[in-house]
């Protein structure tokens, strides 16, 4: 299924982030199957990295754990090739640019195509660098970056990123890292309203600090849905039944 179809036909979307290779090296496929069975709309698969800049302690810890388990981009793509035979909802990748440079940008994009990856979130790759050096590689193969906006992003830049987005914009809910609470609600609501009133062409998904039904419903009132990461990573950290724990988690979020 294509992401554009989901955005065109459904509201209050729920996307979940998890770290590939966590809690076990070979957990990736079972986690994806559990998330699809629980009714998650699309998934953000985390590519573990030793020095993440946007991730709080929960996801940092899961990345370290996954790297110690032996996960790599090469192995992750092998897992994703198998996963595409078992799940049908859209998958995107989230990570940092250094491992991709080491892997080879063109090779990375090619493997994304082979694994049905529709988009990538790369918080440390500025739009200008993408536009100048890598746009032709990604667009040629139909794999698209997902740009982040924050409360500090100017209207002018939001419009620039909106015009150059093919999938959706990732609205970072507050000036923080993943897993932190949403901060001042009045400031956050003013930010949500500001972006909503811009009438952007791109769908908007909100992430960072969303961990329960209340915060999920709040962001869905202003955007197309929410991305939840740290809360889910915590929920499966010591799980002995990922299928059951994932179903319970998603039910709790959706209310």
C-alpha cells in the first residue's frame, strides 16, 4: 500500500517507530508483523546509530543494544526483504546520514527500492544539502526524504519544505528530543494552530513526546496523525510476547 493512499483515505493516523535489531537481532520481522496485526497505519523503522542527535535516552539505549546485537544496514535490508513478503503496510526508514554515506548513497537508495521503502527521515541532513547533492539520486528511484519542522522553524522555511515534500512533513512537537514530555501546552497549541492555518499541501504527522491516548488525540486535532517511538520501544524492551504487548499498546494509544 502507498502512503499517499493512506493519507487520502484516513484521518487520525498512527505510525509507530521501533529500532531494528531490538530487543533481539532478529526481532525486526516479528515486530513489523505485530504492528500490522495491531492496526498501525505505517511504520518508521529505526536504523541504529552510535551518535543519534535527535533521540532521547530510550531510543539511544535501544540503538546501542541493537548495535551490540550485531545489526547493520546490510543485515537490516536483508530483514526488510523478507518482511515485504509478510507485511503490506507502508514502511519508512529513520536514521542518520553517516552510516548511509559509509554504505553508499546510491546503493542505499537502490536497496530501499528493492525493499519497498517509500521514504526516509534523516534529521541531520539539511534540505540544502539534499537539494544540492542528493536529490537526483533519491527522486530518480522514487524514494523521498521526509523533512522535519520544529516550533522554531519559520513560516518561510516550512513553506519551502512543504513545496519540496512528496510524502509528508514531520512536525516535531516541541524543542526537545524523543521521549520527552511535550512541554508547555499553550506554546505547543499555538505552534499547532500556526502550522494548521498555513494550509500546507503536504500531510503532517506529529512526533516526539506522544505516549498515551490524550496526547495522541490532541495532535490528531491539528494534524493527520502521530508517530510514537520511545513509548513503544519501552513497551517491548522486556517483552516475552511482542504480539500481545503490541496489541495492548496500540489499543491503549487509540483508546
